[in-house]
């Protein structure tokens, strides 16, 4: 079995990446810093290394330098996994001998494809070939499906206008959806006609699978926040695929769990947190939906009504809170357009 060494000081990233790779059929060893990573590699040579750059004691460049000076370890494929996106940093890593460079946050498919690509070019790929053929075939099938824009089997691509409904609460789930372009909101409407936004869907994400997995009618509606392109397959085909492929079933069950935990956290927030904190949390969520870098200003168009429905309060209350944030230099508002000037500052608000 192919052995992968993860060297990463962030506990959540290290554990989540390890879990993904183990579910994909790899043997995983973990190290929380560079020194520990080098020690483990010298004890038992890995087939490939995934290493963070910014770490205490010995950073990723130092780890790569140690590997490069060792006759055995110098042959091991080396992938940098880091939040550093400067071209000079990337060039430095490649010049030192790194084989690939993935930036955080990364898509699971990106990581698996990078590993597969590197293993094919090194002797370590032999161990993968010796694994069960059926297991490898299932892993490849899962990767092919999750890279949905390139999925070769029957699917439907639809252009969705702004404010167009993709599916409606109360209907039977008919299709699994993937957002190729644009933004989508999902929401639940109560008996009084008031609605609560349950999620914002961004490009590259699946949606509409929750009620398919739970075998019940839609408990929410999905509507385009802007012009969008949606790819979909029938719910029947989706159920057949995940029934036959354990990797895909695990992936979507994990996504279901994350969805439920996230919405439970939002409901708890509405019950116990201040309005200011709830608005800040909603803005951070939007920043992650509309932007790729939380360290830079992020511009979006979202009605005050939609923001209020995500926060769970009156529109007037949201407007007052936005006015406070504007005075504090956290946001900038021009008509329907809003710019989050300091996403990280909003994420770190204490009151």
C-alpha cells in the first residue's frame, strides 16, 4: 500500500487531509512539525510527502533541503501544501526540488490528482499498482465523478437566470446539482411566508444532495443570486453511483454531516450570540463564498433582506449593524454593492 507522510502543524488540516487519504486507500503517517517529519521519513521511507511551508522548528524549505541531501529521501516525490501564494515562494520551492505546489484552501480532487500524477512519475507508483485492481478502479471512478465538469457520462448543463428557482421546497428530489458558475442560495420558508437562508453555494460545490441522501422531499428551495451555470444528473443515477462506489458514498455522507453541523451552529448562534456577532459571521460566510483570499477586500452584491434572512433578524437591524461596521472601517457600502474590507477582522470579532 502506498505510504504518504503529511507534515503539517495545523491540527485540523493535518487530520482532515489524513482522513481523506486513508479513505482513498493510502497508508498515512502524520507529523506536526518539520523535525518530526524528517525523523519519521528516515525511520520508514514514504512513497510521497505532503509538507506545509510555515512551521515551527524546521520549516518546509528546511525539510526539503534535508530530503535533497539524503540519497534515499531525495527520490521521494515532494508536494508543498501551503497558504503562501506568492510566485517567488512557488519558484523557490520548485528550484529546491519540490514536485508540486498546492495552495490552501485546496479542493480534495486537486490533492488526489496531484498525488496520483506524482506517483505515476516515480517508483512509488508501483505499490499503488499492486493494490487490489477493483479498489484502484473505484478510487479513479470517484475522482472522475468529483471532477464533475469533466465527468464523461450523461449529465445536463443549464443556464440559470438571476432569481430563477432551481428546485422548490416540498418537491421530490429529482436531480443532483453542481454549480459550475455563479452563486446560489438555499432557503426554507415558514408558514408566515418568511424565509431563512440555509446556505450559500459557491462555484465547484454540489448541492441538492441532502434530501436525496435522506430520502425525503426538499426541505428548502434553491435560487440563483446571479446568472449561473448548473450541471446535474438524475437522483436515480446519483443513488446508483454512490451505492456502487464506497469512496463517493463516504464523500457525500461527510458533506451531509458538515451541512447539518453548520446549520446547527447557525441556529445556536441565533439563540445565544449578539446581533453584531451574527451579522459578522454571516459576512465571513459570504466572504468565503465570493472570495478566495480572506486577507484581501471582497466585493459582492446581496440584498439587505437576504442578509437579514441568513442572520435571522429584521432588515432594519441588519442595516444598523452594517452602519456600525462601516464606521469601523470593516465594510464599504455603495447601493446594492457591498465590499468587505477586512474579512479576517470580522472573523476575529470578540463581541
